[in-house]
C-alpha cells in the first residue's frame, strides 16, 4: 500500500491502493477505467487524507506552457500539472504581468480554477480565459469559458455541477497589457511606486512571515473559508465587539431582481477563531497556527482523527460564540473519497 504522506502538504500518514502519475489524457483515461474509486491530485496542498484511501490516486503531470500576444493582451495555455508558483515566477521574468498578487501559492495550475485561488486582493478568475477539460466517463473534451466556470469566492462549477466529473487538462489565461495594479490589501498599500515586481516580492515576504512553510510544517493553508454573513449578523457582532475586521462584498441577487446588488459582509475566520481562543492551541499533534489561526498544522505524527477533532472543536466554538457556521476550505478525504465534517 503506497504512502500518500509526501503527496499531501498536510503530511498525514495515509496510504492508498495505488498512485499513478500521468502526463497525457490517454494514460489518465487508462488508469481511470481500471479503478472503481479514483482521486485526482495536483500538488496535494488542498487535500487532507484523514484515512487510508481505498482507491487509486492519479497525479497530474500534464506539462507545457505556450504563449502568444496581441497588441492588447498576453495569452497563455498552461498544462494542468505545471507548478503554480514556478509558472507565476516565469511570467514575472517574461514580464507577462497580472499574477503578482498570487505568488507563492502552493499547488498546480490545474487546481487554480477549482477553488478560484485568491490572495492579496486578486482572484485568479480575473485572468482565466478558458479551461480545457475531459469528461471522466466518456473522455469527451470540453472547453469552458470564464463564465461557464461560475467563479465565486473559493468557488466554481468544479465544486458543484462538474464535481468529480472532469479532469482539467489545461488552463488558458488572458492578461491585459494595461491594467491597474492591485495594492489595496493590507501591507501592499504601503508600497511606494508599486510595480508588479515589488508586489510579487512583497507578497512573498508577507506570506513567508505569516504562513507556515509546508516543507517544514505540514499544513494545507486556510483550513476554513472566511464566512460571508448578512449585514444584520455582522451588526449584532459589531455591537458586542470593538473593531470587528470586515470586508463588504456585493453579489448579484438573482433570486429577487436580476442586476440588483445584495450587500453582505465577509468576516475573517482568523479573527473568529482567534476570539474563540484557539490561536496557538494544540490538540494532540495538531496546532492552530500562532501567527495565522486559520491554518491548522501537523506537528508531526498527527492522525486524521486529530485533525477532525480540532476542526470540529473550532467549528463548534465559533458557532456557540458567534452563531456562525465555519465551512472547511480544504478537501477532506475519508476511505472512499471526499467527506464533510
Ligand atoms: P490538490 O490538493 O492536489 O487538489 C485540490 C482539489 O482539486 C482536489 O479536490 C482535486 O481532486 C482537484 N484537482 C486538482 N487538480 C485537478 C485537475 N487537474 N482536474 C480536476 N480536479 C483536480 N489557496 C488560495 O486560494 N489562496 C492562498 O493564498 C493559499 N495559500 C496557501 C498557503 C499554503 C501554505 C498552503 C499549503 C495552501 C494554500 N492555498 C491557498 C490552498 C492551495 O494552495 C490551493 O487550493 C491550490 O490551488 C491547490 O492546488 P493543488 O494542486 O495542491 O490541489
Ligand atoms: N486576524 C486575526 N488574528 C490573527 C490573524 C488574523 O484576528 O492572528 C484577522 C485580522 O483582522 C486580519 C484578518 O484576520 O486582518 C485577515 O487575515 P489575513 O490577511 O492573513 O487573511 P485571511 O483572511 O486570514 C485570506 C485567505 C488566504 C490568503 C490571504 C491573503 C481565505 C480562506 N484565506 O486569509 O488564503 O492568502 O487572505 O489574501 O480566504 C488559503 O486559501 O489557503 C489562503 C492561505
């Protein structure tokens, strides 16, 4: 039974029936048809195997980066198995700008549309043109437009209608040559005369100072999503606590009146978890990270049960204190596939 420990940045001890890297669609379909339970893996930085997995793990190694440009845009077609940060770094060197806020996010290019990766004021959907996929059951190819992907905060069609139905083979990006740099988030606002290179370097510096390096301390980044609540819920909390950090988000409210905007408030889960007293807390071999409580870490030898216990404790405490239900951002796996807490 091969070990999955080095295939997932959380680094739990778990095994599976077989691990098969693939670098083209034909070999992927070959392995897929041979196994009744399959999990597609990129860099494993958002996947937490809490038990031995009773199936085959197919590791995406589809490579290749091609580029052309027009007067107004750079166009890139990137194999899903390329490493995200290496790709971002290459783009910086080539002056294909736009990804600078998304530097140092672990994982593969193919996973970036799945949760619509985001950091420091940018989400990748702003730069995605099309996503190339293959249907698992039929091998039929499909090209999804940006709109087809139904991107949202840490969300896309790949978590809903297309969940477990497609392999992403390539992501196509479209980068405008003229655009406004995004420097509104946190410490980026203090950059003088910002350039893409300065943003790229600053983002790397901030991330290194706050987030644990998975090669040193197992983790999967933010364990939970930041909850988006109604203004009423936010106001009730703000009455009780001084200076609740928050961001206003406006979403199209298609339920009532197409085009109208519904105002909601995003409250950092890190703050809720901090207030609930978990920051720096250790339970068995799992710690709530001292500089970023939204991240749970594996102190070495943690079990899947330890992770689930800690996550459930946090959810219950935040629910009790604030009446807000935290949802995991990470993909949690049991023996047969994805599970919910
Ligand atoms: P995996 O864990 O391998 O896969 C994630 C999911 O996508 C799984 O369900 C898998 O089945 C599916 N999948 C992967 N590839 C394919 C494919 N080709 N076709 C179909 N399905 C596929 N995320 C952010 O958004 N912002 C951050 O700032 C951020 N910071 C992080 C910091 C750290 C230290 C860590 C460890 C993680 C962080 N993350 C962040 C989370 C993670 O890096 C992203 O979600 C990343 O996109 C996951 O890529 P991966 O290849 O490792 O995904
Ligand atoms: N905070 C606290 N206590 C702390 C740390 C933070 O109260 O100890 C509060 C502060 O008010 C701070 C706020 O939380 O301003 C937000 O913290 P931070 O800027 O670190 O961002 P985050 O909301 O916790 C999100 C993403 C990260 C992304 C950063 C930067 C989610 C779930 N997480 O974290 O993404 O890197 O913003 O943009 O949206 C990931 O998805 O894995 C990930 C790391």
